[in-house]
């Protein structure tokens, strides 16, 4: 939390009470270290519940019923959506009776001062940050402010984040959750209903065909415009030429990466694209755009070797809505050889040339293109021998398809036993429990290299006359076990 000393002076409510701050005469700024009060125990309890619920996707990923606000959001979008110059325009779903907006300019400038210090210390970070912002301005996602009007204006701070798999890139996030006088821009916006397809559902469908591909929509949120009369709500500062200059004001012409409404709006527009322009395309292409995307990631599998035609159609259909589908990967070399190399995802050229067996990710799950198999990364070099350390180790393993469930369940049973004994999060554990954790870690590390076929259908059994799914289930006081088998009868 930054406290900015303003010349006019205003009371500010903090977690510790009310503070009155101000300065006589010339305005100055001071940076105060933040004071944050939180409960680490409550956070750990939440992590524990989420980890156990992850096995029950109807609990872990509930589809909310449409609330009154959701219905209002949907009504605003359906009435306000339109296409302008080949892209969709959707209004910001603002709440009613907003009233006068708080003064946000000084807080945004204060955050820019902190950002300047960071980029001055790290030239690589500065270059990556500048590259992102320059591309954004070149594509006219934002425009320089030319009016002095301060009516209906909200200045948004921004910061950069880096993905562990993409250390050479910085993605700029607009901090719409930043609060001024107890209010943030996200508080003024309707979040909207959950319009995303189920992550597990998309992954399971991805295993349903012999030929598969993945793709990614480039800067998805920025492809949906905001009506011009709302451009001043999201304003921000940036240095056009040098970090030593005074920052310039810009206003955003597209939906923000960081606004609570952007995911729902982007998915609404993607489904609207399939509805508005789908008549000129095959049923498979329409179905892909409507049901095979998880946010901006497309995963599709085909029974017949028509993955290429589906890929090309889906790309064209997305383009009708202003979306550019690119960064393709596929386990089918024939598909990849038939599209331009500039459409490839990272490292795909080497896979095509045979210089490397490429591994990529499909919604975070490892996908070996050479073998067309899915796997999980589970490398635990060491685990802190406490309940906290054990829970952290379990939560660090991303396994939405439950490939490692038979091994992970043993670690969860140990956590269950520790909770039953009311062992504290950082208490030392007895030797028996420590030995159980060591044995479990060894088992988990032995799963390195384990993978399963991506395609659930049996190659060579395409002419099957009968396919049955057999489920075997058993339960104990510690856990529930399920095994699913495909029974295939052919001619």
C-alpha cells in the first residue's frame, strides 16, 4: 500500500484505522512500506481443501448458476455487442449509479515511480517491458490522451509478470484490483458468468481422436474493443521514448488483461463468433470454436485424418471475429508440413526437421509429439518434513488427468493422518511419519518418464462393433479408488 501525500490532503481509511495526510505548499511524494495483515493458517487450510477437492471436479470447478448480476452482464453484452472494422466491440459492463470516481492519478504516478526504479536496475526487464508496451501502442490497443477532461477517468497502475516457461518475455498486467479510497476499478465492473469451457472437459475431448493439434489465440483480450465513450475509464501512464522523461497519458481502446470482466467477455465473443459466422463453415469448425477452447488455448482431436482441414477452417472462423489463431503444435507431421512455418509454436520447426523429439504442453500437461503421449512432471528433490512442506509438495504437482493419482494419494493420506492427529503446520514429525514421507517421495520420483497414450481409441480397432466403458470402484476409510477400462469388440 502506497500513501501519497497530496497538497489537498484527504482522510484515508487503512486496516489500522483512519489516517489524515497532506502537505502544505509544493506537492511531494513519499513511499511508505506496506503493512499487510493476513492469516497464514486460513490460507493453508484453503490450500488443503482445494487440493482434496481437485479430485472431484464437480466440486473443484463448479458452474455457478446465473445470478442477477450475471443476467444483467449478459443483457448488457447482448445489446451492446457489434462488429467494427472486422473486430468485435463490447462495452465495459459497468455497474449502475457509479457516482463520482475517486482521484486515481497520483496513485498511478506513484506506482510508475516505483516501476522506473525497477527498470533502471534491470536492463533486461526494461527491454522486455518496453517491447510489450511498444507493440501494444503500435497495434493501437491504446491511444495518447489529447483531452484534458478528468470526467469518468480511472488511472490504472501496471506491472510485468514472467512465466517460468517463457523467461525471455514479460506480460504486462493492468492492476484493476488496485484500490483507491477503498475502491478498485474491478469493483465498478460486473465480472460476468463463467463462460469458459471445463478444463477437464477440453482435455478429455483432446484424447478422443487419432489426429490432434493445439493452437493459441494471440493476445486474446486485446482483440475485443471498448466503445470510444468508455476509453477514459482505463487510462494509464507510460514513457514513450525514455525512462528519464515524464510519463505520457494513454487511454485503453480494448479490454484489459487484469480486468475481472475480460475472461468472460473474451469467451462470450469467441462463442458469438461461432454463432454469427459459423454458417459458412463445417459443423466440426463451429464445434471447435464453441467447445474446444479453454480461454485462448485450442485443443482438437479428429477421428479421421481431416485435422488439417479442421485447423484451417477454425483459423479462418476465428479470424472472422478478429482473433488470430497461431502457435500450432501437432503430433501429425503431415498436418504441420501443410501449414506455413510462421504459424508454428515454439520448437516445432526442429520437430518437423527431425532434429529433435519435441515436447510441448497442452493446457499445462506435457505432450510428447513424437510418441503422441501425455505425461506429468513430478520431480521432488526434497520435501520439508512438516505438514506444511508435504502439502506444498503435493500442491506443486499439476496433474488434472490424474495420471499419478495412485502415487499422489499416498501423500494425501499422510496429510490426512497429520490433520487427524492435530499436528501443527510447522511442528516436527515423528520418525515413522518421516519414513513414510521419504518412501512416498522415492515412489513419486520413480514415476519420471511415465506417460499415457493421448488417444484413448485403440489404433487398428477403428472398425469396432462394440465399445463399452467398465468402471470398478472400491472405498475405504482412507480413500476412494476407481479404475476405468475400455472393452472393445471388433469383427
